[in-house]
C-alpha cells in the first residue's frame, strides 16, 4: 500500500466519511478501544457519524467489532464491545510507514533493523493476536475442541470496580465444562515470568468458585524449559508454523 493508495482507497470506499474513518483507524493502532474511548480520543459524540463510520470500516474489513461475553455463562453482552484493527498491514502502515514517509522515499528506512522500531514488540503482539483470532479453527483443533460445543470465544476485558480488579485476556474460550484462558506471546524467547502473569489474570477473573479453568499458552520462538517443567499450563501451543504459513 503506497502513500497515495491509502488516501485513495479510503476516499473511494468511504467518500464523505473518509476523514473520520482515517481518524478512527489511527486511534486503534495502539490496541482495541470501546466506542466511548474512540469518541473521547476523537472528541466526538458516540452516535451519529462516528457510529456510521465504525460500521462502514467493519463492513469493509478494516476493523473488527469484538463482542465481549460473560465468562460465567458464555452469553454475549450486547452493549459490551470493542473495536480493533483487523488488517495487519493497515496497522503496520499507520504505525511505521506513514509517519516516516520522507525517510521511506529516500530509502533510509531499509537501514533500520525492525527490532529497533518504536514499540515493535507491542505492535507485533497485536499482529500476532489478529493472526490467532483469525485462526480459531486451528486453536480449537490443538485444544481438542473441534467436535465439542463452544459457547463463546474471543478477547475478554474486565473493568475495575469496587468488587473486582481489571483484567484482560488475549483469548477466552467458553465451553460447557470449562473456561480456557489463552495467553499469546510473540517473542524469540518467553521466560518463566509468563506463569505469574497468567496466574494473576486468572485470580482476578470474577468466576464461580467451582468453575473449571484451563490455561493455554500460544507462543512463537523458544520457551524457558522451566515453563513446561512447572506443568502450570494445560496446553502449550507453538504457532511458529502459523506465522511462517
């Protein structure tokens, strides 16, 4: 996607809403946001043209509407949703290519190792999450859920209240028997600290005491041998072949 093509594509698809649509996707580069958060970032009212622009972007495949659900029941919460960029190249373009337009034209960008780019690990983490969320059939197969009833699945966010702490899960899968808490790591090496990270997330979840919870780590690269030796994760899924494919 060249510089002029980005502007042309948005203008051709969204016409009068092109400017608003561009502003929306730029706010989502750093991660998913609710309608309220997007409106606040753009200093716009939540309804009207903002809602219409979000719908247009979703229908065009540039963003995805994540409908959050109640982990205790698996039922979708109609008013509880977030938006995230669904096109990985769009996120990469907005984060790294567009801001460095002059450097790219001069060929200077080719000299910089990608690992040195600003927030590279964070952005690649979002890219990896999108890849996994687009490959749920593969995830279900690796977890032995292909022929089982899955009540709901998707990213999960729990807000902070007086009775509960904030918690964010990369992917939560709800079956009749259990809740699968899935952590994703796109790294060359994942250390033992990931166990404490996931243990803390599970502890923060507001669930019935009798609820069965199974932990999953979907990763790239090497794992610290202590992770497997600890036997904390019920499933360890190496996704290197998904990324390569």
